[in-house]
């Protein structure tokens, strides 16, 4: 009798386990491959958000540029390009931004002024080239090596 009960319980357990596998409502793997029949599409990158640049900000940028004897065109885009270029030059330790005048008219950037090394000139041009919106670059920077400081440790002439 005991054997019959154990057999019946075993059969019942097996039956329930088969029923549980067929229960798609609780089986999370049942629909795992259902979405695979849908062709995958390449993800499209989200566009980079451009900050809103107002006409007031453009007027302020033109005023700052005028104080530095720089020219900024009348378009919002010219003022925005000027802001980005000047900010990048200031942030880069290899470029002496305040020795570089940045003019922007019709998305064309002209750099004027002096830098200490050819590397600084090249770096300034690279920064401008990598700025969104710039259509043309005129690099009028002149390389003028910095004057060497007088050596305070010169030996004194003997009497």
C-alpha cells in the first residue's frame, strides 16, 4: 500500500511539474525569444543638445569682443561660435587666449595676434577646426618667442 501511495504522489508531482512548465503566465523564459522574430534596427544616436543661445547673450558676446578689438558678425551663429572658440582657448593651457584675437563673421574664424611657439599656433588652429559651425579658418597668428628673463645669477665681475 505504501508503495502505491508513493507512486501516486510521484506521478502527481511529475504531472504538476509538467503543468508548471506549460504555464506560460508564470514562466518568464517562455516569451524570451518571441521578440527575436522582429528584425533588429540599428539604434540611431540622439542628437547632441545645443544650449539655447539667446540674442541677449549674443549682444553681450559682441560687446566683450569689441572690448578686445575683435569682430563678431551679426548672426546668432557667429556669436555662438565666438563664445565656443574663446572658451576653448581659455581652457587650453597651451594657448595664450588673450594674445589671440578671434574674429567671427559668416562662420569664418580669423585668429590674429602672437604666440610663443609654433606648437601653440598649431594647437589654436586645431581648437578652432574642432569647433562646430566653423566653415573656414584664417590663421594670422605670428610666432614670437618669449624673451628670456635676465639671469639674476650672473657671476659678478672681479676687480
